[in-house]
């Protein structure tokens, strides 16, 4: 599929898709006329990229972690860069904190709704 169709199917702008390709997280083939072409798996790939970015991960970390979402552990470089490992560990800690915060917020909203619904049932 071409970039316009991928954009329509994913809701991600053409500009962002080009940026993902430049960053090395979304491979694209080229037609003889130079147009970008993507395989059928590109829709899922873009959705995974967006989910990781939406969770707060920077694109440089997404590039490193993306192969592990669906791929085998054998893609790990023989000697991973210690600096990158530290960055990924920091991102993991930040994600854990966001999850705890989201869980607290969800629980508060759930408690509010249960109380509001119960009160509504008791009011004539």
C-alpha cells in the first residue's frame, strides 16, 4: 500500500510516517517512480509504534525495543550499550509509575461511579 492509504488506515499523518521511516522504525520499499510502498503488516507496525510513543517512550527507545514486541530474543546485540540499557531501564521505571498513577485514577473514577449510581438508585 502507498503512504496515503497507510495514513488513512492508521490515522497517522503522512508526515509522521515519513518521520518513522527516517528514524528507522518503519521500513518502506520504493516503486520505480520513487513512491513509498508498505506491506500489509505496516498497519500493525504503525499501531505498535503509536502505542509506544503514546505511552511516553521516546522514538530512540522505540527503535531499540520494537523488535522485541513480536520477535525472538535472538535479535539482541551481543554486547548491548550500557548507556542504552540504563535509558531503557529509566523508561521502564517511568512507565511503571504511569501505570500506578493510571490505576489509582481508574480506581477513583470507578469508586465515584459506583457511589453516584448507588445514590441515584436511593433518590426517589
